[in-house]
């Protein structure tokens, strides 16, 4: 089951990355692949990820250690990604850092797109900020998709790294079962 969740997470991460990269060319693939489905899929992998972390004894010891020890991000990631291969650690950590940068760029967009009276508009809480051409409308749609997909990259990347199914501890446990 854990392997299936890992493969689901890594596949969803790859699809999300393709959608995310396409937005830099103002191509919004989310109109063909509904991004909300990928958003719902996060829960399918994130809930088991949280349960796995909750049962991690090394993580529990780390959380109950002194404050100076808990401020060490390297120690935390070593526990979190103990048996995860280097490439997958880079994917998860790099995706996490990129996701935060992307978030701060996303919040500066200034509004959401919409169509009112058959005109493309950029609006903020129902107030029209400006009228858009069709090209500008698609540009802002792509920016919205980039903001959402950036968050999904974080969650799918970390879930894939935590759920990585080939840990040495689990192989040892399987031998005794």
C-alpha cells in the first residue's frame, strides 16, 4: 500500500510540475487537467504521510529534545528523510523552498480573473481592478495556476520523500514477517 501511495505521489508531483512549468509560457494546462483534482489527491497521500510521521519514534524523540536541538534543520531533515535517496531529498527540500518563493510571488498578483458582462476582468473581492484583453486574461489565469501548483509541488514532494517505500528498516521487518 505504501508503495502505491509513493508512486501516486511521485506521479502527481510530475504532472503538477508539467502544469507548473507550462504557466511560464502562459499556457494554462489546468483548463485540460483540472488542478482541483490534484488538490484533492494531496489528501490521499498527505494523510498517510502524517500518520507515518506521527508514529516515527526518532521524530518523537527529536520533538521532545531541548530547543537548541530542535532548531537544527539538518537534524530534522535527517530524521524525516532517513532512508530517502539523495535525489528525492533534493526534490522534496528544493520543492519546499521553491514553493515558499513562489507563494510570495503569487500573493503579489493582486487579484483573480473573472468574466463580467462578457468582458475579461481582474478583480479583488468583487471590485474590478482592471479590464483585461484575452491575452492578459490567459496570463493571469496561468499565474493563478502557478500559485496553486507551487503549493501542490511542496505537498506531493514531501509526501513522496516520506513515503519512499524502500527503507532498509522495512526490508528487515519484512524478512521477519
